[in-house]
């Protein structure tokens, strides 16, 4: 592949090089990935064997425990080949953060295999009855990205005791993430969507399954067992970073495709290439500036937060808010760039099998994720204006 923004060959030992070797096949099979509506099993396993899902897994469990900037570089590069593939990898990587919270026995049970694929949904769409040494869990979760290829899944659920929903100290419903083997899961084919079609983000559900208490975690109330700087970094900030990394890689590829088209495609009846038209030149320059600006703002926000994570104290509200703002801005900017590329693509871009249309549709699904949605701008604005904020989800 040409036009890759980052050189990931040296990241994670051999992991970056192995991922680079898979990219041409992923790009070539992008239409198949979309038509299948989930990542094909062989591609998912190749990425697992390359270590693409171990980027944030603790080194004590054989993971890479990479810095967030390297996470950005690998996920965005993978997303240049195909956004759905990048999205599935991002979900698996962020899901592995649970290994830093679970007790050692259950962390090993789930995450010890080098090629394990995990996923899940944080939203507390389930209910878990406290039965002493275990929970009895039932629930149905939407947006289960990558689930068809997973060995373990996680689902958020509110806690019930004696029939009553338990509460956090602030009065909000108390909820935890529960982890269960995929054999206990029923998949529901709901993933018929406009974009990110290849992520297999359908519903999954469980009914009255027993989950040991030690196989659950509260990312709000609990503290990580692992003490590395990565696990002091904001968990929801890492999720937002994953989403915008996919969006930026997708936009980078769309812009590179338009550049190639512009230098080879002739204007109908004019004999000139698109690259010779002033309007195309202007749009290309604007898109390039927007994309570079979004990347660099994000890189700076990551650097500031990472510097604090490596220190003795916790991260400030200012750096947390700036990181979330950079992620939301990057995701929104990436969607705008994909729109510009789609428009420059002309009539050919309206066809469903056109890659620019897929990039356009994928970009506008990323903007809907709660971690990078327009509501994040309000959250960041409250911090900038020194207004009260709920730090739990920041």
C-alpha cells in the first residue's frame, strides 16, 4: 500500500511488520468484508497471530502494553486498508484493558492466549442479580463489534440485590462489566446498516448465566491491579482515541485515493487531468491542512496526557478534557474530509462498490460513537469554562 501516514514497522517488536504484511490483502478484500458484514475469520485470525489485538494487554500477560501514541499509529494504519478491520482491532484492543483490572487468575483465564480475541459493550444494558459468590446475569447488548470472532465477550449490567438496583455514592445506578465465554452467548442478526458494515456489530444476549464475582469489574469504582502508566491513562480517553484513530486512517486513505484519481483522471471533454483544475487544487489543499491539523492536535493531546500518566499524580481534568476534545474533533474532521473526497470523486462515487462511498459511509458511523459524539464538545466546553463535570466518564 502507498501513502501510509505512519511507519509502524518498528512498533511492538515484529507486530508492526506483521500487520504491514497483512494490509494489502485486507485492502484487496474490503468489498468482501463489507458484503460479509463481519470480519472474515481468516483475516481476524491473521491479525490475532500478528499481535494486533495485544497492543494494550499487560506485559505481565504477554501483551505489548504500548504507549497510546503507538496505539494511534497502528490502528490508523490498519484503518487505511479498511475501516471495519481497524474498528474490530480497536474494539479487541480496548477490551483487553480489562486484564489490568481483573484478578490474576481470571485475567489469565481470559487473556493468556497470545491470539485471543475479546470484545464487549460497556453500556449497562443487562441486569445482574447478586447471588453471594456469583452473579446471575441476563442482558442484550447492541453494537457488539467484532463479536463473531471473539472467544470471550463482556457486557455491562446494573447490579440488583434483593430485587433493588444498587447505587453509586452519587445516586447513579451501580453497574459492572461481566465477562463470559462466547459459548454462552446467543447472537442476533441486527447489523444491517449504512456504514462500518464489516464490523459485525450486531446484538448479542445471555439469559440467566452464572458469572463469578471475580470475573467482573467496575471501570468507575475499581482500581487497576496493574500499575503501568498505560492503566493510569483515562480508559474512556483510550476508547475515544481508538474511535478517532479509525476515523483518521479512513480519511487518510480517502484523501490518498483522490490524489491518485486527480493525477490520472481526465476532465470530460476537456482533456485536462483533475489535478489541473483550480477547484480540485483548492479542495485538496484544504483537506490536507484539515487532516494534518487533526492529527497533530491529537498527537499533542496524547503527549500531554501521557506525560501526566507517567508522573506520580493522576491526570488533570484539563488534560482529560483536551484529549476527549482532540478525539471528537479528529473524528468530525475525518468525516468532513471523506465528504470532500466523495464529492471530488464525482458520479462514480455514488455507486455502492466505489471505495470512496464506503469511506464516506464508514466515516459517518464513527461520528455516532458515544466516545466521540457531538456531546463531547459540550463536556470539553464545560471544562474549558471551569464548570462542574462528572469525572467518572472522562
